C-alpha cells in the first residue's frame, strides 16, 4: 500500500498572482492559498509521501533545513482543512 498524499476531489482551483483560490464544493468553503501552500498542494498528486513533499517544497524555495517544520505545518493545515487526504490505512 502506498503512503502517497493526494489532493481531495471536487476542488475548484483558480490560480491568482499570489497563489490559489480553492473552492470546496461539499463544504461550500473558499480557501486562499499563498504561493507556498499552492506548491504544497501541487505536490499532493498521489505519487509522493509527506516527507518527500516537504523536501521538494524546501528545495523549490531554496530554504534551509530549519524550514521543514514550517512546511510540514502547512501540509498539516491543508490536511486539516480537507484539501489534502492522507492514505487510508
């Protein structure tokens, strides 16, 4: 079984100059994602595990190792909001 993280289905995603506006149909909610959160969401394609996503975002923004916790917190926030899904165990 894969531990890949995936984007929730039925999201309406609109790119804006400073990130994404995401509409969740089921919850009738709108989310404003900054550039970093938008990149995290892009990496949640069902092919990558959470640790890989964090490492790729750190590399994409040329951040130091200290940024891992912040990026992980951003990923966890997307999970909490239901925009990103963890694999079922």
